[in-house]
């Protein structure tokens, strides 16, 4: 297993699976799988269901749009690091 920031990569045989973890939960020492990210935020972070719900309840971010397709989050991170 390899851990890099919010990504946990499990290597078994020839297959690898990437699990994206929720950033706010990680800052509280909780390992919760992310289910989406905010498309509106300039520097989006992966969010679990609970944190995504809270994100859209905050006054400053209540009109933000959550995207539940983490492949788009991974593509966005990859393209930003090139």
C-alpha cells in the first residue's frame, strides 16, 4: 500500500486501485473515502458525503456545485500538476 496525500493506492498482483480520501476528515485524523469534490472552488479538495453536505450549507459556499465523479477530480489534479 502506498499513501500520497489524499490518495491511497493498494497494489495487489498486477492490479492497482486508487482510493481518494476526504481532505477535511484527514485533517481531523479520520480516514473517510471521498465521494466527490467541489467544482466551484478554485483549489478543490476531495470530500466525503458529510463534508460535501456541510460545504453546501456554509454561507460562503452554499451555491457551490459538488461533482460526484472522482475521475474528473483525478483528471483535474493530474492536469494541474503538468
